[in-house]
């Protein structure tokens, strides 16, 4: 019985010696927190503001209709007393002179009033057949188409803020815009002559110094 006991004891000791401690698994190494990349801020790009554009001209003799923009500044123009030799007697008009292309294009646009007896004489360097319109013109007007010798070729009435084209009866050299109905009230008709006053007498428009310079 002793031998088996010794054998059993040896086996127990051997088993005990083989039970080696197994180390616990090491925790994973700590990793640094890496912040997420944030895209750089980009500036907000606003669409470019439209540039101011000039208003469409009163006269279409030198330009065509276009989009409305800001009100252009009026270029100062000379004034001249004109006289119409009507059948009922002379009719005087204190007229501004539109001599340059810029003055003709602006015309009477954006004026809020025009007194009876006032107007604007458009002077062209040569005969033309260009039409007139009333876009951006706030007051109703009557227009006279005038030949180079000062003879009125025809008359027309024009409603404000419209784009209707008003054509002359034939080629003209000048036009005279006045408040609506002025010609009818004063008895002015086609065939009457327009000149300017100098020394108390009527002179031909062609001899007006500013007209000569505008050619």
C-alpha cells in the first residue's frame, strides 16, 4: 500500500508544479484622442451687384430702348427764347437746348413738371427720321417736328411713361417738346415757322450760335 501512496503523492506534486500562473491579458494601450479635422471656414461670396445703367433715352435717333437703371444727372443746357409765327400771333417758348448726344438722350426724362411756355429744343447735326418715345418721362408732352429752315412739319401728343414710338411725317432737323396741348391752345399748326428772338425780331434757327457750334 505504501508504493501506490508514494506514487499518488508524486503525481499530485507533479500536477501542482505544472500549474503555472497565467498572467492576465494586458489592457490595450491608451491612445490619444485625435480631434476630427474641421474644414477651414470659407467666406460667403455674394453675387456682384449690378452696376448702374443709364435710363433709356427720350430720343431714339441715337439709341434704342434698354433696361432702367438709376436716374442720370442732367447736364446743364443753354436756354433760348424761341418764337413761333402762328396765325393767331407770335407764340414764345423759353426752350432749353439739347445740343449734345447726351443731352438729347436724356431729354426731359425724370422732370416732375413743365410750365406752360417752357420746352426743350432738340438740335441734330443733320436731318434724321428717328422716332421719339416717353419711357421715364413723367410729364405728358406735345412735340413739333421741324425742318432745317424752321418750318413745322407735324405735331404729335405723347403720353408719359410709355414706350410707344412716335415717328415724324418726314425727315427733320429739330424737335420742340412742350407741355401737352400747348400747341393746340396757342393755335400752332404744321406749316408755321419757328425761330429765335434776337433784338426784338425773329431769326432762323440755323443762325442760332449754339446750333452752328453743334454741327
